[in-house]
C-alpha cells in the first residue's frame, strides 16, 4: 500500500500563516517517523494560497529525499517553472477536474483549454520531476455538471495516452458514498488495471473506514490522507468532513495485513501535533 501524507492539503485553508520553521519542524517529524510520500506544499499564486508562499524555502530546509517522494501542487506552467527550480522536490501534482465548473473555479481555465496545458507540463517535467494528476470531483460534484462513473474513465484514458502514469481520483466534494467510490474505481480498474491508480478522499470520521474498504475492494492500493483528519472540503458544508485520518486508517490497514510503504510509530502523538497547528493557525 502507498500512503501519501498530505500536510499541504491540511494547511492550505488556515487563516493564519504557519511560520516556515514550524512547517519544516513538523515535516521533519513526519520524515523521522517514517513517512515516505509527502504532499507538502504548492507553487500557486500567494494571492490565492498565501499559506504556501514559502514553498521554496520550506523545501530547501528539508533533508534530501533519498528515495522518498516530496510532491508539490501546481496549477500552470508558471508554477511548474518554480517547482523545477526548487531544491529537493521529486514530483508535482496537477489538480484536473472532471467538472467544468470546478476546473474554472480552481484553475481559471476550461477543461478543453487544460488538455494542451497538461501536455506542455508533461513535456517540461520529462526527466526532471514525476508528473501526477489528481482527478478532482471524480466521484461527483455539487454543480449539476455532467457526471457518471464512466467520466473519470474517459479522463484517465486520455491522460494515460498522453503519458501520465500516476493518477489519483479525488472526492473533492467530500460526500461521495462508499458505493459511488467503489463503482467508480471499479470502472477505472476494469479499464486500466489498478497500478498507479489512487484515491484521495474526504469524509466524516464515522464513514472513513467504509470508504477505505470500497477503495480496497476495487483493488486500489494508493490512499492519501492527513494526521488528525485535518483539512477538508469547503463544498460539503460540514465541518466534520476532513481528510482520511492517518492515525485511524494506517492501523486499520496494518490490521488487515496490508504491507505499507509507511508504517510510522507514534501516530497519536503526531496527530496531536497536527491538531495543535490547526488550533493555533486555522
């Protein structure tokens, strides 16, 4: 199982800026605990995400990856150029929405106009950084935009044709049922196999394991989440909707005898650190 820990997603909505040294200290605690895949910052306009205005500095203060994945989110070629010049980065993630409305809101570009942009970013990354796509609104959307389980299959197919190998389907809306998650992932896996297909889910705590089960039943072995379940979905209208909580999901996977690439000890203590950052800066 690949587990991606996502402090970037946890922090990006906080109203107060977390000092760079505090960010770095927390990230180092994750590395020291044994997390191997971190989604840790973003190269987007500080006007829209001021929390990650210090992306270059944070990365420069981290130890070399040494086989671990350090990923940053980008939204366009300008952000990618910053990423390519940053120290220690190994991968970039591009949020590509299957919902036209959300693609316009999030990236300020239509879906049709985004395809050539993706092609250019793939070219720019070649031989330098891994290019990951997070398929936003993959399990439905709140805008009444067209959606069915075959729509993500179409997007994954086109991305694979373009050379994108790593694609995570995201429940950006945060209220997709386990049944919807399962059916959608099953359709993608049936078409392309489970390799390098992931799931980034938002959930209320009581529904998290049920959704994880849907992912596992579809044969998908890449999950993403965050300590304390910090982060969430502004579209759900529910403060209890957050990221999958690492301290809940990782022990569950271990109990199910899945072999994890990250099996960090002290999860409860790390979750308390994540909660403390939220209490002071959210």
